[in-house]
C-alpha cells in the first residue's frame, strides 16, 4: 500500500507538472497571491469589513498620490523606491483600515455573501495591484509579463480598476 503512494509514475507526473508551469512568471504569481490573500480574508475574517477595506485602499492610494510628505517617509526605508512606496502604502492602508474598523462607521453597510464576496475581493485585489503597479518604475514595468501589463499598467487599466469596486457597491447590495 505504501509503495502505491510513492509510485515512480506519480513522482514523474508531479515533476512534469512543475516543469510545465514555468510559464507562471514572478509577477503573475504575485497577482495570484494578492488575489488569494484578499479572497481568503474576504471569505473568513473580513466578511463584515469589505467596505472599510475598500475605503482604506482608496484613502491609502489617495494619500500616496497627493500628500507631499509621503516621499519623506519613503526615504526612511533604505531600499528601492517602488518597494519603499509599497511598504508605506500598506502601512497607511492598515492604519486607516483599523481606524475605520474600530469606529464602526460602516457597520454593517454591506455584508456580501458567496459570489458577491468573490467579486468584491477581485475588485479590491485589482485596485491594490494597480496602485502597487503605479509605484514601480517604467524599466521594471517593462519586465512584467504581457498579461500583467495589459491588465494592470496604463491609464485605461487604472481607470477601470478604480471604478470596478465602486460599481460593484452600487450593483451588489448584499445583506444590510
């Protein structure tokens, strides 16, 4: 019985699968990872906090784009400018999220169920990825895979991903 589990054919099959998935580039794996993390949060702990998370992403993106002293914070982090911007963005996102979550202002405005949660999570993931993609330089963005570039880099993509979560809130009412 034990020998059937460790069959040579199954090990070769796993090896072949891993070799054939080499078309997953690092940036595509980051996209998949962000979607999985946001969906995991949205379906477990964050089901009641989808709206505060969405507002936090918008506020953090706004602060990163329009508050001039953020560059000073980014300068404190001794690494690549894109990575420093991403770290500051997530720090601001978490601060704003916990403030909104603790004050209960949005409670319970929208509590999505099932497919609604998945669509909100994908919309929020896309918005986060577009904001992060705006932090990287043009030379790094040129190294992204064509699929990731066509989905998250460019003015049209930024506009679409910025409007998708708000449009979902208008279309999906959830349980109130």
